[in-house]
C-alpha cells in the first residue's frame, strides 16, 4: 500500500509543481510595484514552464495503461481424450495440461496431432473437429509458435472455432510438423515472456513423447 501511494505521489508531482509555480508567479507579480523588462521575461518563461508541467500531468493521466479485463469464456469445463490413446501418452498430456491451466492465465487447451484431437481440456469450445486454417498450417510448416495477444479485432480468429468463441488471447505451438498445442486465455495481453518460454518447453516435451 505505501508503495502504491508513493507511485501516485510521484505521478502527481508535475501537477503539484505546476500549480505551486503558477501561484507563486502570480503572488510575485502582485507584490512587485514596478515590473522591469527582465522580470517580465522571467515571468513569461515561468508561465510557460508551469503550463508544460500541467500538460505533462494531463498526458500522463491519458496514457496511463488500463489493465486488461478478463471475461467469462463461453462453454462447459471438462476434459476429453482421443479414443484408444495409449495410457502413457494420456498421462503425459494430462500432466502437461494440468500444469499450464493451474500455473498460467490459460483457460482452454487443445492438442492436435496427426489429423486428430488428442486432448481438449479446460473450457471447451462447441466444435470437436479441427480443420486447420492459415495460422495452424503455418505453425506446423514453419515449426514456429504464433502468439496472438489480443484477438478482439483479429478476423483470423474464426479458424479457432474449436475453442470458446470469446477467447481473448492465444498461443499456438508446433508439435514437430504434425500438429500443434493451442492454448487460449480469457484475458488479452496476459502472457509474459516467462510464460511463453515455459509453455514452449512443455510443448517440446509433449512433441518428444508423441514422436517416440
């Protein structure tokens, strides 16, 4: 709490300095019987500086970042595995998805491999079928992850109809060149670099398991 109050005080310093400076300039002008040219120039400079301080304070308030808002994802919570999935792979996918869902802001996970969905977990989307779109195909071909931090105004999100329709952020990571792990969040711009590296490490571990 003290830290927050200190930060607020620092942000208010330009406003406080501008008001005090302008007030002192006015008092100085009122109590001075004869205004010299040099003093007039100094007063004009002082007024400009006070105005700049006030403008800086206003701009700081306008550009202050607003924390992203979470939404309630549309869908039922659950976990579904592909039929006839080997027990060791099922255990691996259950462990990996549990870690991600419980240690990041992720709310929904889909693991797609060799043209089938191996796992759906978290908040489930309506579709149980994946028809790879442009983004998913690119991830598998290039073997490079794609991070879509804010899907609100992104038209390409329609290809992710197997996820809740109101997802806010998304990470799509390759599993070799045969599939991908798609992770969705209910908060835009919510994944940190540390989250991304950590999730990518888990995806690489899953890829090794599936390839063995």
